[in-house]
C-alpha cells in the first residue's frame, strides 16, 4: 500500500531515502513469523497446520477475487476477450513467468499488469509456502545452537546466490526465493530463543539501549546508501552487486528491519496509535490480500488500466487519495468480517449449549 504513494516500482534508489529504508525492512515479516516458532511438532503436523492454510488462502483468494474482478472490469466496458479466466487463475496460483529466464526482457513475475489482475502481493504467499517447507525441515536441528543457525542461514543464502548466478530460471511458486525466506524464518526463530523482543520493548531506560539503537540506525542508513535492495523480490532482484547482492540484501534488510522494530516499539507506546496498529496487525491478512484488489476497484472507473502499469496515476495527490480511500474501505471490510465471524461464533456457541442441555 505504501507503494501507491511511493510511486517507485522496485528500482534501486540512488542515495538515501526513507522509502528504501522502509521497503528494505519488509523481510521482517518473515523474521517475525519465525520468531514465534515453537518446536515439538512433527514436520507433517507443521505442514498441516501452517503450510496448508497458506495454500488454501492463496487458492481461495485468487479464484474469488479474480472472478469478481473479471466481472467488474467487464461491467466497466473493458475488453477482456483476449483473457482466459481459468488460465489466469492457474497462472496466479502457480506463479507468473514459470521456467522463463529471470530478468529477461519483459520479465514481470509479480507485477499487476492485466486489467483483471490483483496478484502482485500474492507472490509472498507463494514464497512463504516454499520457505516454510524448508524451514520446518531444518528448524529443530539447528535452533538450539546459534552457530548451527548462522551456518544454515549462510548456506541458504549461498544456495540462492549460486542458483541465480548459474541457473537463473523462474520456478513455480517462485521457489528460488524459498531458501531466502527460510533463512529469515530461521533468523527470527533464533532471535526468539534469545528473547530479543523483550530487550527492545522493555530496556529503553538503560543508556546502552540508545547506544545500540544509534549504531543500528547509522549502519542502516549507510547500508541503504551503499547496498540499496530496491525490494524487487518478486523478480528475484536483490541489488546491483552481482553474486554478492544476496548477502548485501541480507545485511541491509536486517539493519533496516531492526530500525523498524525499534521505531514500532516507540510508536506503540502512544495509546491511540497502539490501538490502530494493534487492529491493523490483527487484521493484517485482510489488509494484505485485499489492498491491490480494492485499489483497482477504486481506480478502474477513473483511469484506463492497461498492461504496463497497475497504477496509471501520475499525481502524488491522487495516489495518496487512493491510498487513504483504500485503507478506509479495508478497515471497514475488516470490521464487517470480524462482526460476521463473531456472530457465527455466537450462533455455534448457542447451538452447542442447546445440544448439551438436551
């Protein structure tokens, strides 16, 4: 959603800018997911309870939202004669540009180009699926020893670097990014073992806390200037440093992610802001799945959506207006969905009570 106002489509920025720092920190989503990992379940149980729901979410969202967007664009008079709904849904689920050379001319593995398309962010569900499959296979073997964790993380990034340097073929589900996701998940699990969140959230009264934060902030700014990532992950681009880009991506992402973690801790100390962020966090999956979809619903009647850019709006004012409208609609939908879920839960509870009383 930030990209609506940012107006940058994954290009590596020159010099320092706030947008690059924020975007570079996005892998923290993966780190936080790994942070809450609890050992003890079998691999099969982890796949059943963690991976299968992600795949189901991807499939159901793609089928429903793509079909709805098709009908909406048709009602607006867009020519969809050259599109095939079933094939388009299948392409979004499996992943775009599969078995094509990464970075070749016209390569757009995750971009929202066709009028019906709402899948730009869906690549995250794909790479999360592959990453979790790798992570669960490794976690219990390395999580109790930080040296094994670091070695596994280095090995996963090295594999990705070698693959992109030698094979460089887009795989279904963007599977070539899976090892990177697994590495960030392992990093999160390792941080969870050492309870890093407690330190960041509660030790702010100690002088060395601010010293550490200051060092991290300076290093993050330096890394954004020296090793900008561009955050073009869906096209398997990690920067402009050749085979070393995967590792500079890791450095920049960790530093920028740490800055965002600290800043989030400061912000949520403010009660009103805390409630907003808490609500957004509890409904993050709704915001994530629907934000492109809602933005296109708003944009389509007023701008001609083509096949080169998903957001054909040049005005920054218009972009931020669309952003605000999208957020308002999304929070409204989240509230509605929560009400429906609550009502259904109450009905099931009442039925259970009646059945028990009998």
